[in-house]
DNA sequence: TTGTATGCGTTATCAC
DNA sequence: GTGATAACGCATACAA
C-alpha cells in the first residue's frame, strides 16, 4: 500500500516528480524517471484510484443501465459496450432497472454523486413526460428512441423501418394474415408502438387490411409469456399464416408453442423476430430476424458518451442500419 | 455541485453536523437535522462519492470478471450477482476476460488500485500454478473449483457430481454408447476435466467401457463449434446413442447439427447439457440438463465477499447442489 | 449535542 | 527539469 510520498522518499525526489512519471509527463530527465520507476517497482506501488478520482473529478467509469443483463439482447449489447469502453480505458458498471420507470430515474440520480462519468440508459419505463429528469449535470446517452427533448444523445434502433421490412419479408414469402406479438406500451413512443407502426406501414404498402385481432399484446416479453400467448392464439382459432415477434426472445417462445401444437414452421406459419440474437441461428427451425447492428450501436453509444465526457457539445442521434436475415423460419 | 461546506453555511451549522446528518448519526437534535435537510434539498446537495471513497478507503463497488457476459450462463450469473449485490448496497463493475489467463491476472491487478472493494473472479484460463497471483490485499472469491491454495473463498459448481448424474441419467434412459462434448483444458482441474471425471465415474458405476474415441474435445465452447463437431462425429460414422455436452450452449449447437443430419433426438440420440440456461426449456426438443443452482451460487459469492470486505476471516468453500432436469431431449 | 482540526493520496499551479 | 504548496470533499478523533 505504498503511496506516491513513499515512492518519492525512496527515489529521493519530490512527490510531484513521481506523479509526473506516472502520468507520462514529457519534461522528466531519463535518469530521474529510471530512479522513480525503480522505486515504484521495489515498493510495488499502485495508484490509488479513489484519490485520483477526487483530484481529477472523474472516475473513469460509465454506468450502463439496462432492464436485465440476463436477456439475450441486452447481454449482447452489454458485452459490446464493455468491449468498446475497454478500448477507451473506461470501465462499465451495470445497473439493472427491471424496466421500471422508478429504477430508471433512480439510476439517473446516481451519477449525480459523481459515481459515473456518464451514463448509457436504456429507457423502457420512462416516457416523454420524464424529459425533465434527463437534465442532469453529466453526459447521458439514451439507448432508445428520440422521445425526449432534453440535452442528451440518442442511439436508436431502426424500429419502424426494421419492423416494416420484417413484415414485408413475410408478405414476400406469401403470408397474407400476418400477426404481431407485441408489448403493452407504457409510453406512446416506445419500442412496441414504433414497431407496430412499421407493421401497419408495411400492411399499407402491401394493400393488406389492418386487423386489430392480429395484434397480440403481452404484459411481459419473455419466452414463457410468448409461448403461452401463441398457444392461446392457435387453440383459440385465430387465423394467421405469418407472425412477426417484437423480439427474438419472444419468437423463441412462439416457435416452441407452434411445435407443441404441430403447426409447421415455415409451412403453416412463417415466423420472424427482431434483434438477431446469437441463439437464433441454431434454433430448429433457425429464426429469421432483423439485425439492428448492435455492434455499431454500442460503439456509437460509447463514442458519443466519451466525446461528451471530454467536453464535446451538441446532442447527436445515431440510428443504426438494419438488415433482414432470412433463415428457415420464413423459408418458402 | 454543492459541497458539505455549502450546506453547512446555508444551514448555519458546521460541516461536521451536516456529515452526521448524512450518515444518520444518532446524536443530532431534531431541529438541527431539519435545518440541515432543508438546506440539502434547497442546494440539491449530493455526496461526492469519490471524496467519501478516499476518506473511507472503500468504493462500494465489487468487480465481477467473467469470460464474456454475452454467454447465457454468465449472463444469468451476472444478473444474479448484480441483484444480490444491490441488496447489500454494492455496485458491480463487469470485466470481460475472454477466458484468457493473461486478462484474468490483469483483473486481479486492478483491484490493487482500490478500484474495487473485492473481486469475484471466474477462473478459466488460470491454473494451479498461478496460486501466487491470488495473494492480493483484498477479498477475492473464485468462481470455480478449489484449484488454488491461496487465501481465497471458492464458490464451486458440483462439476463431477453433476456430470456423473447426467451420464447416469442417459444410461437410465437406455443409452450405452455415450459420447461427451468437452473442452481442451488448459488446467488439470478445470471444468472440462472435472466433468470428464464425472463422466468416467458414471461409466464405472454402470459397468460401461470407457472409449476415448467418444470423448470429443473442442477448442472453443460455442454453439457454432459444437455444431461443427457433432456434424463431423455423425458424418464420420462415430457410433453413439447418448451425448453429454459440457454446457447447454454447446448442446444447442449439437441439437442443431443433429437436426440437420436428420438424427432424431431423443429417438436416435439422447442429449443432455449442463447449466440449465433459460433457453433450454424452449428449444425443440427441449433440453435436459443439470441445474447447478446459480441463484445460490451468486448469493453465496456476494455473501462471502461482503463478509470478507467487512473484515470476516477464514476461507470458505461453497459447493452448490445440483438437480438433473429431464426434458424432451432425453425422453424415452 | 455540536464544532475544530486534520488527513485520506493525488495532481494543478506556479515558482525555481 | 524539479519541487513547494494547496486543494479536491469528506469523515474520524477529539475537544468543547
């Protein structure tokens, strides 16, 4: 637990010089540097990050608030964020909000304590009415739609566009009664609504009638809930030949339910998801999906945040590009 | 950005009294407390965590080092750890090691900087020879086998026992040529070897011959690699009627490959995994597995760490209990 | 019950 | 090129 002072004493220099060596200042004589480095090694010196943080007014840590890391999509995203942060010498502390407005607001408060240099926040529970809460004295990047006018950067998925393309993909493969498995939205511009908009737009494009009965809303986007709902849809006699699921996770549950009921995929019903989680490739049948390019989103989120932390101004919005990935679940 | 001093001035008391109020000290007159609280609200005061950390010599953050959060098993574990830590008012910062020894050692160095109060480390790349590296001046809980003699707590999975039960489960369902999909182990007491031990013990129990040709080692435990290997096993004419996979993730790849080759599961080959990831329930066929009770492991890991952070002594080992979960992939 | 003094370890400033 | 000084904001020990 040696301190800079200990090192300075051992090397016969002032603490300041040690600090200069540590931080790679240019104006240090080589022989001095060598002495200091030797003393540091001898004493097994380690910087005390807490002291440095206090002095510098920074922590080198960014917060990442997601509903739950144990959801394939967020796990994938978190992994990408951590990797991108690592490249910039930033650490990532993860908060789980459970997708509730309350917890999302609480996380926003945390960074006020200078716990984090900045925050990447996945807003699921918060709505446009909460814009005020985003006026915090540190950089925030919202992972989600541009639903706030506050001074924050946004990294958004191509929700409407991706959904539109997914539904068109189903139609291209011959589907005419396309159902959608979506969520109960707390906000008017959340993921569910935006993808639903894409769904409706696609129907318009295609000249298909919008049938509210085909839009199935679930309280919770879990595999289990999706399986149950699809089970109910089929046994309830709902007529559909295509199914667009809000997420790949929900699609996994849907595929399972269809298998249980001996509804053949893709012959009887074609299924497409959204997110392109890794597991989708290995399901039987493999899952068609919309890939929103998490990699680019993560890189952009960390990049925007880092720029703002370093004093950059202005609020940007990044919308990633999507790709429809055709696999067995929508084969002709 | 008000400080304690600002609040004290506003409330007409000393900084110390403000501090006492913040930290809930008992001996503060109610009227004084009220004054202080009012001033805090008025100035929107927030504790500066960096300063508090420096003073207290603690950060309130624990590190969690795993190969990658984007692997179902570790995602599940991370979620449980974060939740358990939250209950104890600790935050969790995640480091991804990529399962390399190098990075695992690097993480051990990090906490030396008083970045974390303690560390939960999933050792995959490190071996018994690295015991010395664990002698660090802060609490460490190893997630993995008791392969080190260092002063660290262990939270281990019932690797050998779980594997033994899994293989016995296959045999009970009629399998006689049971293959195992495992990893190339860098250490002599890693997960692969321990589960392989369980595999061999089970064969002994059952009076079945050990055939090295049935033990398939892979460099990487990904779904893709597993699929490729199983494909090669089948097309190469390897004769097996049961398959024990090191992880559920590998099993997912295996199931996919078997489906591609029209090998019926469970009729032709029965498959069982290890980990009980959530996805397993929804696969077609659903995946039998060994559940090592992550919840208990996570709770125990955080508990042990918290106890050590608070000065508790002694090194403990917690081995969770397992359950074999029978699903369709091993149905008779 | 409240206040004073002091130090945690680092680094910015500015002088030498 | 190097060093003295001060300050970051808080909490501990002790005094009043």
